[in-house]
C-alpha cells in the first residue's frame, strides 16, 4: 500500500496480507516482508462459544505492566515509580479535598494540576503535602470557591507562608493565572457560620454593599480579604439588629482582633460611615477616598513637619532660658564667698568642655559623643572633688551643678555608667597619644589602603583590660548557652565511660553502603551482619545455649570483626570467634563485651581488633560474667569449646541469616530506642 | 513618559549587600575578644562586626567569608569592606582582599500617585503576582534585569536587584504600566 518497489522485478504491485502478515510482490512472487506488525483486532473464541477481542486494557495513568520488547527493565522501574507517585498524589488529593468539601470536578482538576507538576519535576525537593495543598488551592482560586489558604494550612498544620510560597511557584511554573481574590466570595460562607437564621440573605446583601463601598474607598488593596469581610459582616449584623461580638466574628473569620478594629476605624473615617442605615441602602456617595495607608503616610508627614516647627520653637525658648541661666550664675558667683586653692580655679572655669580639652591636650576625637562622655566623666570627677574637699565650698558644690551644666549635655548623657565612660576615655587617650602605626603591608599587595584612616581603625581594637572586661560580659551574657554546652560534654564523657556513648549526629542522610563484595554466600552474610546493627535486648548467652552444642574448636577463616555480630547468633558465631590462636581467649573476648550492659558495636569491634588478649584476663572475666548474668539458663562456659558441628554450621547460616535479616529490623528499632 | 524628566523622583538606595573573601582562616574568638564593636554568636558560628564610618554591619565566618550589609552606595560598600579587611589585618590575620562582589542592591522610590493593585496585576499577568493574604504588595519580577519590584498601593516601590546601576531603567517600567 505504501507504494514500495519490489526488489526482484521492480514492480509496484505489492499485496499485503494482514492475516499472515506478509508483503508479497504479485509480479515475481518474492516475499518482501514477513511478520508485519498489524494493528487489527483479533478475536478469540471463549469457552462459552462467544468470541472476545484479544488484548489488555491499559489505564490512562500508566499503571499497567507494559511488557517491553528486549531491554527495558530500567524503564519499567521508572514508570512504576511515576505511577506510584501519581497514585499516592491522587489519594492525598481526595483525602484533603473531602475535608474541604470540594466536588469531584474540582478534585479531578487538582489531580490534573498535580500531574503537570510531576511532569515538570516540581515535586522534587518539596514535601508532597505542600504540593498537593498548592494544587488544591489553585483549583479553589480558579473555581472561585470560598476556601482560604488559611484553611489549608489549618488542616495540614503548616505555616501559611510556606504554603503560599509553594503555591506561587506552582502558579508561575504552570503558567496559570489565578484570579485575584474577591472578598465578596467569602461573605456567604462566613454569614452561614455566623448563623443569622432567616435574615441570612439580607445580612449578606448588606455586607456585600458595604464591601463594595470599601472597595471604592480603597480600603481593600493590600489587605487580607478575610479581615474586610469580618468588618463588613460585623457592621451588617449590627445594622440588622443582630448582636455579634467581635470575638465571635474573629473566631469565624480568622483574623486578629486588632485587625478588625483597625478596619472598623478606617471605615469610620470614610464619609460613608456618616450615613444612616436607610440612607446607606439607597444612596451611593460619589467621591472616593484615598487608601488608608496613604492617608496615614500623609499624616506622618504632617506630624514630622509639626515636630520640626515645634523643635525650632523649643530651641528659641531654650536659648532664652540659657541666657537667663547665665545671668543668674553670674549673680550667684558675685554673691557667694570665694573658695580657695586649686578647687577655686576649677570651679571658676566656665564651660566644662574647655577643661576637658585642656586635660587631654589637643582635641582629636571627632565624635561629639566621645567628647560628651569625656566631659561627663570630668563632671563626676569635679563633683567628687568638691564633695570630698572643702566643706566650706558646699555651696559652691551646689551652684556649679545647677549652673555650669549646659542643658544639652544633660539630656544627652543621662545615666551613663562611669566604668564605660572611663573605658572610652582611656582609649581616647591612647589614640591621641600613640603615634600612628605603619600600615602593615606584610605580604598583602591586594588590599588597597587608599582613603582608609588607620587611626580610626585602631580605635576598633580594644586593649587588654578592655578585652578582659568584654570577655567577662560575653560570658555572662551567654552563660546559658555555655552551661548547656558543658553539660552536654559532661554527659557525653560520662556515657563514654560507661561505654554506652552513642553519637547523635545531626540528621544526615544515610550514607550509601558500598555493595558487599564477597565470594561466597557465607562471606557475604558475614559482611552484611557486621555492617548492620544488632539489637542489645537479647541475652546472648541464652541464645548461645539454645544452640549450645555448636561451639567447636574448628577454625574458620573469618574476619575478626565478625565477633561483634557474633552475639546474636550464638552457635553460628562460636566458630567465627575462633580466629587466630586462642579459642578460649576468643571466648573471653566475646565475653568481655558482655560486661557492659548495652554492648555497643564500636566497643566490641575495638575489642575484637585486639588480636592477642591475655588468656588470664579472659579467665577471671568469665566467672565474673557468669555471676553477673542471671539468665533463666545456667551458663556453663566449659561446655562451650567442645561444641561445634560443622555440618550444621553450613546449613545454619542460611536460616539464621534470614532470621537475622528479618529480626534485625526489630533489632535496629530497638537500638534506636535504647540509644535515646 | 520618562521617569526623571517630568517629576523629580528621588530614588534612594537604602541598602547594598556585598560579599568578599579573606582567603585565610579567621579565629572568631580572637576577633570577638579584641574587636570593639563585635557580637559573637557562638551558636551559629559567626561574628557580627559593625563599623561606624560607613555604617555597615559585617557577618564574619571563620572560613574567611564576609558579608557586608547596610552601605548606602556601591563605593561605600567597597570602602567599608576594605576598612573591615584592614581592621582584621591589624588584629593579626593575614588577610587578602579577594572576590569582592556586590550581591544585592535595595532602592526605594515613591510615586506621587496611588496604584490600584488588582488591576495592575491583571494587566501585567506573567510578571506581577499579588497575594493579599500573604503580603500587601505586588511582587513584579523583571527577568531580564534580574530585578524584583515590590509595589505598594500607596505608591512606594522598593527595587531589589543584583546589578547596581539599573534602577532608573527598572523604575521606568511602572510608569509605562500605571
């Protein structure tokens, strides 16, 4: 049919037999194709006599086992996983959607969104629950159902902003434009929850009108729609003589009380609030208001301007006051008895800043704060001097305090601790008196030093005393944290002693174990056993006794680490412990881990790695151990070395390894519990 | 409508964030003890150092990576970073000032008119996204400039972007759109 040309004769007349699947040239009879794949439906006869079509149903979700010709084992696995993901997602969507009372159409749409998300690999690295919630919310938005993101986050107990982030990403990646939320959508839902009875519809209509008014007045931009709804419903309820308190409304609407109050006050500011109920229903005011944040901003600007004007006036007034003060001072000085001595010169000095500068030489400090601190320091100094000095100058003490202090300084300084100001003055002195160091350009050509003031940088470095003070302060501040750290270390040390130390690493993903390379099955099992953790809740001695006749002198070429895992399989491992020279010594080695209550694998491995342990040490350990272990079965260590059954040995590992693998899961869990 | 010709729009750069490396291991404890304006956060393993001259706050890690925030211009950021490196040198570390890069620039601008956010988002669908439940502003992303604008209904706009000199251009957008 495709117009092929026969290879033999060149003729174009080719017959395709669908039943046999052949393509034959009618000219020369040569067979061009054999076993053509056809897409016809074939029928097979049933046992009942009827005929049915041959074939399988393959579902749209791709969960069928599609047999691939030849290779494709890998491909098959991938498909399975995808299908599983989709199935899982579908299940979760239905579960959540039913809680939200979404109809089937919405759930299907959500599932479609989910499929799209999976195909774009958006589920990677995100919690499935988040993605599902985002899909559902997307559906809610496109359909216009009154569900809020808050509802979803309530159901999932997830932070609403996290969900919002996922939702925004999803909407962007899927290029779906979710229409903006209209607060009017929420009114029927909240009104129903507030239970207005028969007047439900009227209250809703009133609330809707209020909302539209709010929109015109620009109250709704940038605000949570639920807050606006709450305010509108509250007012509407009051208008219809329903007494709904603020608390009831906020429990339904899920906003904070202060938010609601704020919306109400904003609405109060609009001219619409001045209308009466009937007027409101009939008239619609023409003018629109500015958004409340804009008016708030304008108000702030105005306040600032006012403040500036006020401060200017204040300055003028202050200027007047200071001039009065000076006048009073002069009068007082003239009238008061003259103090003698050095103090007199000090008290006669007018402004405090001059003395500060004279004390420190040239005034190098640029910051006026430092200046102020220095002068404050000096004032304290003076006060002490005056107080402890001439009692006759107690009056003098009084007046300089009242007089010579410029008002600005006082307001600046207030309660400055003298220690700090002392510290600062020290560094000032150091900075001023020390010469500037040479710029340290040792081996660093890359740092461009132009424009960098070294002096100032020197100020950033504390000297020894200051460093000590600071260290003390820091220690005091972070005492809690340091104490916790010390306790933690103490705990770890104690645990180490008892040998029950378990390292709690912060959650790292499990390292991939390297695939075990072993030549025989037995070796592989041994290696696996040593890798896997073993439970500590088992009384190994008893276990060993159960298969008690299995311990023998036969040596096996087993790595010493196997001794660690030997505890669980008593009989099987007794030969394992026999490597190297001493069977009894190895018994002792095995016993030694038993001494500790919860034999950690590390300890055992550590011990096992000791190739030669003194026999003597093992012997006394053994009886001691025997005493300690009060199992139901009396333990006879003498019997141990005799028993070994190599034949059973071979059979054993297979069975007990299986048990191991099955039981080990329990063991692992147990381990986790014990390790707290 | 050109943004700058008709109305004097003042674009204020409020924050410049930059990073640089010192290529040497820093002993945080020493810095914390001897530096004058440092806060040592031991639990997260970093030191906050604040400079006064260009008002910047630097986060210093022991690996030698330093993030500088709070500068008001790119030159100031570089200047502050250099000062910081200098002070670390004085403390005794062999500091090499490398890999200086301005990471983020934040600027603020105020439009003299209000903006209607729902209609704005409708007109600028793929770029603008507005979620009143989450944030009061419209988030407008310009992919070509790698800039993000947050547009509030009062008319104030904040621009966050990687390359420092493109504020004017990115602000031209809303003028065309509003």
